[in-house]
C-alpha cells in the first residue's frame, strides 16, 4: 500500500469512530482511559469532526485541563498494577498507580518498603468528558528494585482525596535468582520500525514557536506547540507539557486542529497555545514538550491484509514513538528605570482604571465599598492594589479582589476589581482624591500613570455614638465596639528579609562549645598559678633549697669563664661563695659564720642517713678552696679546672644524698 | 588566604542568582503557583537551612496547598529559629488552630508566653555562654590580682546572676514543646503501646499534631509523648516529621 493510501485509511477510521460515538464523547491525551469506554474520539480524529463541534470539544478540553482542581468532586477510583509478578533479583518491576478522580487528589504516599528500593519514574495524566461528566486519570510510575530473594510484597499505598483516604491492595511479588525460568509475562516490547518510504521523523513531529524572541518582564509571549502526524495513531498520544524556566504560563484555549499540506504530504495537526509571562530578566528557557504516541507499525498483514477495522478488533501491532518539540530560548529584558513613576508596582500591558463607591450617601459608622477596577490587556494576576490616598476620616478594612480573565485573540486580559471596605468616622462631605495606577506598555516602551476620577461621598450622622471616642467634638462617631472581623487568613510571605545579625552571631557562638572548655582551662590555670605562688611565698627556704644545686652549677660555669680569662682568684672566690650559698640553702641556715666542722655536724644532724663519703668529700673541697683562696700564688689554670671538676662532682653527690 | 578569596568570590557570584530565585518564588506565589514557589523555597532552604523567613514562606505555600500538617511543620521550624517575629508567630498560631491546637497553653498569660519565646534557643545558648565566659574572666582577674578583688565583686555578682537566668531560661526552652518535637503527617496515626505491630493501639493522632520525641528513634518506630494529654507511646517513623 502506498503512503497516500495509508493516510486515506486513517482518515476513514477517524470518520467511523466519530460517527459511532454520538452518545459518548471523550477527549483525551492518553490511551488508558479510552480503553474503558466502548467508543471514543481521539485527538487524531478531531480533524474529521464538524468545525463547530470541534471548537466546543477543544474549548472544553482546555478549560478542564487547566482547572482540574475546581472540578466537581466525585468518587475516586484507585488502582495499582505491576508489569510482572515474578522478577529476578537483578531485575526491576514497574509499579503503576492509577488514580481516576474528578476532584483534587494528593500524590500517593509511598510507604517505606522493606522488600524493595523504590524510585519514581514520572507521571502522566488523562482527561475525559463522558456523558457530561469530567474526570481525569493520573498515572504515577515507580521502578522497584528487589532487595532479597523469595516472596516479597508491595504494601498498600495511600492516596488522599481531600480528607478521604484510599488504599491500594498489597501486591505479592516473587523474587527469584537471576537466569531462573521466569514464566512468560505480559511485558510490552517495542516493534521494529516500519520500513516506510519516508522516515518516521518526517511523518510525525512536534514544533514549538513563539511570537517574539525577546520580551520585557511580565510581557505576554505567545507559545504555539504543534503536533503533526501523517500516519495513523493506534492510541491517543500522551502529552507532557514543556518545563518552563523563568516564566509562568496561562493556557490559551481552544486547541487548534486541522489538516495541512507540508512539502507535498498531508498532515493532521493539533495546536496547543499558551501565554507566557517572564518572571525576571535574563534568559527564559522553554524546554521541549513531549508526545508519546503509538503509531501503526508496517507489517505484511497491515499492508496487504485486512482493513482497518479488522486490525482494530483483532489487536493491532504498534510502535511506540516519542517526539519532542525543540528547546527555545527567549531573551528577557528588565523594565527600564527611566521614566518609572513612583506609583509603579510591576504592571505590564495596557490598562484602564476606574473607581466608584457603591453608595455616595451613608451614615457615619456604616460600611461602604470602594470599587477600583483595572481592566485591559496583560497579566492581571500580578496586579496589586494601588495605594489609596489618605483618608483620615475613614477607617479602611480588608480589600477583597475578584478577577475576570479573557483570552480573546490569544491575548490575555480582563478586569480585576479591588473592593475595599471603608467606614466613615465623622459626618460631612468628603472627596476621595484620584487613585493613581502606573503600568509599562511594552508596545510603546513607555510608562503610563493613569488615575481615577475624584469620588464624592456624603456622610450623615450615625446612630451609634461611642462615649469613649477621642472625637468628642463630633456627635457622629460610630460605635467601634460593633466592628466585626470579616475573615481571617495567614499573613503574607516575607520577601527579601535578612536574617537578624543576632541570630547569625548566636548560632556561631552556640556552636562553639569548645570555647567554654577553653575558659575553664584558663580559670584552672589561674587557680594553679595562684596556688603555686602562694606556696612559694609561704616557703621561701624550701624554694631556695630546691634551686640551690642549679644555682651552684650556674656559678660553676661562671667560674670556668673566669678561669679562661685568667682570673683565677676570682674563680676560686666564686666557688667558695657558691659552696657556702649551696650549703646555707640546703640547711636553710646561714653557715657563713660556721666552720666546716660545725657545718658538717649540722648536716649530719639534719640528715642522719647521709653517707660519710659525702661529708668527707665536702670537707676536702672546702679545705682546698680555703687554701687556694689564701695562697693565690700557687694557682694555675689546670689546678682551677680540676678544682671546678671536683666541685661539680661533690655537689652532685651531695645533692643526691640530701634528696 | 587564596581559598578565602575564592570562596568569597563564589558567594558573591551566586548572590544575584539567589536573589533572582527569591524574586521568582515571590512572583510564583503571587500568581498562586504555590507548588512551584515551594520548590524554589525548598532549594533555597537546602542552601541555608537556618533561614526562618524561607521556612515561613514554605509554610505559607503548604498552607495555601491546604496541607496543614506541613504548614505547621515549617511554621514551627521558623518559630524555633525566630520566635519573636510576629508574622511567624501569627501564622503558626493560625495553622495550629486549624489543626485543633493552641500555641499558648490554657492559663498562660500572653505576655509571659511572648517573653518566654523572646529569644531563639541559639540566642539563649549564646547569652549563657558569653555570661559564663565573662564570669570566668572576672574570676581569673580576681585570682591573679588581689588588689582589684573588691572592684570585681559587683560585676561578678551581676554576671553570675545573668548566667543563672539565661542558663535556667535556656534549659526550660530546651525542654519546651518545639524542641525535640515532631509533627504528625498522617491522619489517624495510631499510637501503639510498644514498638511493634503486635502491641495494642490505644489512641490515634490527627495530622498536624505537635508531639514530643521522648526517646532515641528505633529503625521503624519512635517513642513520642503528648505531655499535655499525658499520652506516651510509639508511632511509625514515617508518620511524623521532626521539627
């Protein structure tokens, strides 16, 4: 069969399905939900639908696509399935949790699994409109890796729908050794690519375009994603929207579709549009959108055998195909600083502003609503309430905001109404000064400051008069005790707040526990120092006694120096004095006036266990020193050095004995 | 030194990026894209987990997403770090009220509660530490310099009093309901009388409930307590998140 004939068959199939689905109509982007309905209409069949009906269907599709949370609540259907019930220990199991609901549901709560390691592998969604009811199916996929051999179980998985809780049934999995004989299971395999005349890339592809390559912050950019196919699709394609970096998106319904001739080949296409609004200056990125589709694989049976319906009911052979749109980059420009009005608060587009009072004749203490309407083209969601002029005689309460958006000709716009509740305090005639509103128009690249007309209000005397008021000069004071709280809500986010320095500093100090120990050590050191110092002051002789030997050695070295300088008598005198000082310190008594005999007697008295050799050597040394002192002519260097050596040995021995 | 310069350069290079992300999160929040705003705040929180404002904003996102238990968790985390911030306090109280709890226990005067939570625990620790250091230094001076002991005595008494006050205050705060505490994440979480399925379930806890962790967690179960109710028991670790 030629390519042209194949396209003809596809169209024929599409027409058939559309005619047969008069009672039930389904619009979907994925296959799953379609299997549950007997007859259905796929995206690929839209081209065959009448234009008016097509528009209605696509409008509904996009309306529900972007307002899922608002859909009416209905019973949730939850199911869990696996692609295999027996798995080798080195293999994986794919777990799919399907949630069908028409209300907001939370993501499944995956419990800790003792038998498996679990990894998320993405999610997809389907939307359907059957017999006047909206519903959508969310499919969550997970990859499970078994931890051990034997019987394992995937426990119940919980999904919350509001406050309601649903559970899946546990699933038993048999984990076997690698290369075991695993029974045949329903594992889908991809078919080989059909040998078409043209490559599949030419027959099915996805494009992405924007209406501008650069835009200011908050300026609308129109994004158009077009999915083209020239070959029949077995199932409805699964669409994953592009991930946007630096933008927020607003959908632009309806989905466009139709037929187009490109390079001599007829294609069916579906177009999804969105309005993008840049968040910050820099480079905005529109990542590729993805469509997963199952296309007809070419085979001898298909090409020359039964017709489309035979293949439809007898089980078709398909090839999974994923197409991606190209990645787009947009230059995002900052808003110019020049000419920026003081009242500018980030509004970009083209707007008008008006204000009115719900009543211009009220009593003091009665509430009156001030309605401020901002309308025009632009991202109205980001527009905040302009500052009100000073209204000293009014008490201002909460502002309630209502937003009505339209997307005529793919341009986002509409009106936003700020309703401010005001309560006049004092009677009189008042004029509310104009309220200023500024915006930047990207077309003219100019800032505009517009304002409302002044509003007049007549306040007559109120019935309730508070006695505790400070405005006693006026009898029209309201009773403030009657003020009621209208609503309560959480406070707004805190923007660009810096962490208090005290907090930063305290965290650093609190983490320095070791510093406490350092201060304790310093304290302990001071105590020890004070103790030692006190002891020294109380026991000066003991300290001298302990230091005597070191001091004598020092003096001995001094004597060696004097000897080297040929000052022999000085050296001998120094040694003599040193010996006296040493003995005085050891005996804690001045021995300067004692003879050596008496000194030795005192040593023996204080140290009864001292060896006789020590006292003998001491006596010899003392005598020798005495002799040399008084016979200086016999002094020479060698003699002095020998004496110093003797002095050192004697003191060393003596020190040892006295210890 | 070179490393310090490099680190400083990197930090300053990323500052505009962090600011950009914060602005993006704000824009997303304004546009009611709470989940996306939360993801950005979450990323910011990974880089700086001790920023109370990021945690507060994360709590706001979760509150808007109608996830009260996570909102309580993030507000409580923010409150631990900066309890004197009126916005954090207000939103925590608001979220706790929504989950049937009270921030200020019955019978406690508001002023007393505010004073008790005037400082973060880290600030109380820092004040305790610094007063202790001052005390040590004064003692060292008094030990080493006898002639100034009479002059040191009054500041020593003052420092000792300050140390005692902050030490007791910090100890009380370390045992307050937000320290070593957790928030129940699953509704009707059963409290077991022992750490295992075979033990009796004798109570259940709603999502968002603040509990005290009373023991070192086991592998699957953790011992928790509700001092105000006199309850104590074990719950699965996955059923709660630590503040």
